[in-house]
């Protein structure tokens, strides 16, 4: 009896100690959330998780919720970032910094000024931008550029699969290395998948310098991981760039009849804009590998190759926080006649929803194309629950038929194109590293407009009536998933 009583006392003591420790952890982590999270919805969601799942919630926040990137990025920079004066103290931008926009885009001058203020990058004239549809067009063009490379090849990919398509790129890069071409490949560690099947292994065996962006301590891939490098960039000889929404994966090469086909658009760019794209790759490579890439092999003198005005827009959970989001908001405010949006993941925050609705109420045609069947269930459910917020104010939502549309694209007034890697969700706009390019050109926008209209003709328009006809349990499921949208 005495030993049993002693055991009960010990259990009571340790239970009390565990309870005190758990409360202390929850309080400490909650304080960190309140002080560090800018988004109120994300902060409230994390606090709810922390207090509803003691210790487990705190552990989840320590692993997935803390932005450890700012400090590391600052440490890698040789010079501290210069403080920027608030926009209202800067006055109008000097006229020489802003090239004359085409007459049909003159009403977007304020958008161009906003983008320059936000990005601190010049709008560059003299560019050529060519859409490449699916891997059927994009991959042969990219492989051809690698085969013809003379000085350098830099690749930055969120997903670079170790499959048949990936092996074609490995072989081409290995041959480039054998020709004494400087090659660097950077793959996000989530996109690289497991340590056993990662594309980094065959790259290394082929003597191709490769690195992982923010290696994770948990093997395998987690589709909802944040603070990832979601950019898709390839630059050859510092003169030809490829960027957009397309990863390197067999799924995007539709001619090969993949099991899970993915529609996408990649863009081939030439001209002065390539320097801005290369700068993003070089900075990310230095961040991940600690190597500074310089010289003519990476930054040659660039000449005019076309008549498109273009500017790169970087965004990430560091000093570039929300830059893509701000440019999108500026575009919605500047639109006069039309806004077309294609995105695989549509979870805009309340501010973006208001901007979409205001544009529609001003008489702007707002068309939003999203996949009828997404590849991430929680995101699809949460997206569906939010759609009435834009449909009720006149925005038209179109559900595209399979194959899965992975393109990220925005057109305004048939003259402004915003292309790149960013989705319309919190992960892209706040939590991941993204790269987009804004282009002012009627011909480019007209070509992409034709593609969008073809897709609309083959899509199903979602109305409030159809949305309400869904079974109660499905609507409840979607509404519950929407509560997690700040974390998705």
C-alpha cells in the first residue's frame, strides 16, 4: 500500500509539473505569434492550434510557423539593406526612370510607378517574351538552349523530378559541364523529394554542381510546407531566360501521355530583363551554396531583342515581403475594362477579395479560371468555400476541365501581363519565395487572351445557384477547410 501511495504521489507531481510546463510553453509561443505574425488571421489560427493541442501545437509552430530566413539572408549579405523612404515622402518618380508606355497602356502609368516604388527595379525596354505551351514546347526549347550554351547555365526549380524528363536535363547539363560551361542547379528541398530519389544525386554523379534550398530535417515531401523557394528560373549565358509556372517533371510533357497530366505555360525571354532574372538566381544560389557568381559568363552586356517593356518582381518572407501582392492590388485598382486570372490555387485574403469586387463593381470584366479538380484537397475545399465572396459581386468564376491547369497568369486591359510562379494564396504571397514578370505589350497579351478565351469556352461557369446545390456535408467540409486558409 505504501509503494502504491508513493507511486500515486509521483504521478500527481509529474502531472502537475507537465501541466505547468505545457502552459508555460503555450504562453511563450503565443507571445511569439502575437509579436511576429503580421496577418491577424494567421496569428489567430496559430494561437488556436497552440491552445487546442498542448505541446503538439507549440511544436508544430516551432517547425512550420517561424520565419528563420530573414536572419540568415542578412548574414549572407555583405552590406545591410538601405532603408527606403516611405512612398508619400518620395514624391513622384523622376521621369527618366520610367520609359514611355505604349499609348494603349498609358492609363497604367500609375501601376508602373507603383511597381518601381515597391521593387526598386527599373522597367526595362527592348525585350522579347515568347509563351511556350506545356512541356511539349517548353522542354525542347530549354534543352536546346542548354545544348547551345557557351558560358553558363543556371537553373532554379521548386520541383525537378528524377524521372525521364529530369534525366534528359541531367544529361544535357552533364554535357554542358564537359564543354567547360559553368553550370549551377538549385532545387528546393521539398521539390527535390526524398534523399533517396532526389534529382540532386544524379546531378552530383554527373559532376553538375547542385544544391538544395533550405534542406529539411524530415525526409520526404510535404505539399503544404511553407518558407520554400517556389521559383522556376533557367538562364543560359546570361542572355536567354525561361520562367513561369512550369517545373521540370514528366507530368507537364503531354506528348508523353503522363499518368497525371498538367497543363502549364513557360516563357522564353531575351533582352535587358534577363539581367533582373539572373540576379534573382545568383542571389538565391549564394543564399543556398554560399558562392558568389560574377563576371561576363553570368552577366554579359545585353542588347535590345524586342519591343516589350518588362520588369521582374521578387517576393518572399524576407525584405521582399508581399511585393507581388502589392503589384496585383495596383493592377486591380488600375484596370479599366478587363481582368483575366488563371491560377491553380485561389485563396485571396480579404484585401484582395475587396479589390476584385471593387474592380467588378466599377464595370471591369473579372474572369477567374481555376481547376475543377485540384491536386491539393484542402486548398480546393477552402477555395470553393470562398468563391461566393467574389461571385456575389459580379466576378465570373470558371472551372477548367482536366488536365490540371498549373499556370499562374494575370492580364489587365489586354495590354498588361503578369506571369511567373506566384499563386493567389497566402503561401505564395507571404510565405514562399516567388518570382513574376510584368510586361506591357498588346501583342503578348492578345496571344494569351486567345488562350484564355479558348479555355473559358471549354469550362463550366460556377454560379451561386450551382454552389448552393452542393450537399450540406460537402459545404460543411469546405467551410471547415476555409478556416485553415491562412495556413495553407
